[in-house]
């Protein structure tokens, strides 16, 4: 039962984060960010937010730094939008799945040549 609720909270957080990151944050360090996934623990205490950022490695690191600095603001905005007793602690991580998939696709393309 708690896993189902955690999944529902994660999906709602993903939807709200997309809106918060595009509309509310004004930090110039934060580039073009896409929230690819959100994983919430069963007790709803922590949420890992997987992001994908377009740009160079420096732009990616700057974006991660900006999001980490804005963590408190983002958490309070989520708390206002989603009715929970306690808003989960946020942890931002890069989603490496897309880069990994692109690398495999490039290797397969090179093998076919």
C-alpha cells in the first residue's frame, strides 16, 4: 500500500517540479533542465530527483549547484502544492540513462558501417 502511495506522490512531484523549474526559479546558473524521474522512499521522507541537462559539462555542474542551492525553495513550493504531513527531503542526481543509451546507439551504428 505504501509503495503505491509513494509512486503516486512521486508522479505528482514530477509534474509539479516541471512547473516549478520552468516558471518559478530565476537562478541564471540553472540551464535547460528536464525532470526524467522521481523516486520517493516508502516512508515519504526522501525524494531522489533525476534530471537531464542540455549543455556542456560545466553547464551541467552549474545547474546542479543552482538546484542544490534552491532546494529549500523548491521543497517549500512542493509542500504548498502537494498536501503532505511532511515534505520529503530532496536530492538531485543526473540521469545517466539517456547518455548511456546514446552511447550504445552510436556503437551499434558504427558496427553497422
